[in-house]
């Protein structure tokens, strides 16, 4: 990303901290970063293109960091910390009409982390079972994260995750996967 694109991106993110994504206009961005409209359109097609670029670059940056996960809760904690660090931006994207862009980003991010967990932990499983496990954990974690965002990131998800992990580790409770037939 060149200097002008960074300037536009930073203005966009600054505005996203203050107001919903669907209320931000190109005019707002160019006034904030003091470039003209043609400069904006030279670098980005429109605001959705700008948002997609931000999310893709953010995802690429996160993926290139070294992450080591011992359990799926570690994946959830890592993602929730990323969301907390961008709370206002995330909420302003999520509450817009275009929330599918964010949901797809969250889905891709979670899939990456769960795949990393699966690579390190479940090497004894065959490929089909590994894929089933990955899909399950990805879907469960995305569901938990979306519920958290739906609740305005208002409860302590990290503490809840640690407590959940402790409950599973210290519990004799198992969840039956088969229904009992009479």
C-alpha cells in the first residue's frame, strides 16, 4: 500500500471509529485526509472496495503472525482480543447494511486459526474426520463471536472462554452425540 492509500485508509478507519460504515461517504474521507475525489477513485473503486482492502490486509497481517493454539478456546481468545482492539470499527461495520463483508472476514479468520490448531493437534485423525472437526469448530467459534458482537461486545468473552475451557478440562461431563432409541 502506498502513502496515499495509507492516508485514505487511516482517514476511513478514523471515521469508522466515530460513525457507522453505511453513513461514511467518499466526501467525508477526502475531506478528512485532504485529497480530492479523483485521488480516492484512482486508488479505490468505492467505499466497499476500501473496506474489503482493509479487511484483506488486516487478515493477511494477522495470518503472517506466528500463532500457536493448544485448543479451540485459544483460537477464540486470539480472535476476541483482535476484535476488542478494534471494537468501535467492528461494531460500526457490523451494524451496517453490509455486514456480510465482516461476517465473511470473521469466517475466513476463524477458519485460518482452526486450521492452524488442527495442524498442530489432530494429526492422528484421517483427512475426512479432520475436515469435519475443522468445520464444526469454525462454525461454533464464528457463532460465539457473532453472538458476542450482537451483544455489543458487552460481556467478557475471554473470561468466559477460559472458564469454558476449564469446565471441559475438569469435567466428567460428556455430550452424547447419539440419540437413545427406545
